[in-house]
C-alpha cells in the first residue's frame, strides 16, 4: 500500500493483540481492517488524505476497535499505551468534522474557515465541542504532534 508517498508493507490483523468495546449500540463495522472508505465511510476524504500525509496508513489493533466506536458518536475511554495508537483514536473523531467539506460549508464561515453557530443575528460564537485529557506531558506531546500533522494543510 502507498502511504505518504512511500510504499508501506501492510501487516495482517494480529490475533494475539485484542481490544474490547462494550456497551449498547456498538458499530457493526468493528474491528476495521483499514482506513479505506468501505471500512470507515464516516471518515472524510480530507482527513483520509491528511492521514496518509502524516503516515497513518494502517490501523493498529487498538485503532481497529476504538475508532469506529468514536466515529459513531459514542463516548469512549481509551486505555492503552500511547504507542498502541492512542493519539489517533482520540483525534480522528475530533478532527473529522473540522476537515469535512460538508461541515465547513454548513454553517456561516468566519475568518480561517471556522464555522460559527448563530447566537444572535450579528454575533459570531465559537465554542469548544470536545475536551481531551492526557495523563502525562509525553502523551500530550504525542497527541499535539499528531494533531499538527493532521491539520497542517487544513484551511
């Protein structure tokens, strides 16, 4: 497979590494095998392109289970080592609507392409939609590095 301009060997699903998800109304497409549209139709083409440029080609075992749950709009608690791909599990569902062309065009666009809700006829309001917590500076640093890479060429 090609990712970020380089050829990357894809690994088969590892049967010895498994992560579980529990709760009602779990997505039917889990675990995923790839980030391809047939596996994750919710993932915007803009984010898919940014992921390839950032080197996110194949999901880790953790991402195979956690990303579909988060993209389905479910709350999630991801407990794993950062090396298991935790930053992508946390960021992809947050960044997906920001990079989606449909979302950007839905609201009144302000400076920098941000979408604003209408609090009043003349006021533009921008409010946080998510809160991401990290237990250590190292984890936060890795999350921030991935976020910068994914949003590097965004409008």
